[in-house]
C-alpha cells in the first residue's frame, strides 16, 4: 500500500506549495448529532471528496483522486460524581489525496464542584 500523498507526487505546475493546487473538488458531507435515552451523546461527520486539481485545465490531476474523511465522537456521562463525563473520539482519512491515517483520543472531563 502506497502511503505517499497524491499531491506529493505531482510534477510541474501542480506541485507548488505557494499556491492552492486542489480547489476543483466535489464533496458530499453527512453529519449526525444526537443523544440516546441513557444520556450518551454522539457526533458523527463523514466526507467523501473527488479531487480534480485546479480549474482552467481539462484534467489537471489525471483521473482525479478520491478521499474519505470521518470523525466519530461519543460522550458518556458518569454517575460517579456529578458533572463527570468520558469522551472518546476517532478520526480517519483514507484515499489517494492525503496519507491514510487514523487517530483517537480519550478524555475525562469534570465540570462543576467536587
């Protein structure tokens, strides 16, 4: 599996770090936020993009490239002390434009008085 980002391999005028090389895209965004009956909250963001490069060129990135990005967060209240909650987050990028990656975070938060 090649983990080098697609933009890194671009040649000529497409690989120029002083200008935007990917502003001709199509994207679908889907998001959801909610709360379950037991107080658990969730937040999900998903995006699928088709990256074509710069305008005013018939096909600046040959064939274009696909990219998926997603984020899922879950917040669980704890009955141990009032105002204590656990939050878990998971994010992922998969596709040809960015290097595929996964990241997560677990946090414990206390609000109010002990």
